[in-house]
């Protein structure tokens, strides 16, 4: 079961960047790769460095998919599902996200 949490206006997230938000007790990195309303949300915790840094990573496209490169150890995490390109055992959680009336919302997992 999930509940939608309002984070901020979409205008607060510049295109081609990410921001961090606290959703329940989890740090979530929210990415807006383009100037439209497409969003992606994954855990902000880099599982290799155990640091809250993924929201500050670089967004890149590889083989038709969007990824974020960790700013610390440079591993790549796929934005739509958190899959780690270099080590699938270290993939991160992904979260549903949407824009409603200009506001960014992320699903808080309550299971």
C-alpha cells in the first residue's frame, strides 16, 4: 500500500537535475531529466559508499535508458527502476512519482 506525499512545485526542480526529499523515513532522489513533467524517483543512498548523494549525480543516457552516475564511486543507477549497471545486487529502490496540479508527488511505501 502507498500514500502520495507532496514534495514541492515542479518549477522548484530545474530540468536536468535532481533533488532530495524525505518521504516518510526514506531519503528519495527525485530527478527531472527534461523540461517537461517526467520525473523519476529512486533511493538517495549510494549502496557502495553508504552516503546520501545520488540526487547530486549526473543524469546520462546509455543504450536508450536514463541513468544517474553516483558522484562518489561513479556507479550507474537506472532512473526508472534503480537497477545498478555495474552490480545488480546493489540496485536501489525506486518510487512512483507524478505531477498533480503543478506539484511533485512521490509514493510513500507503507508496507
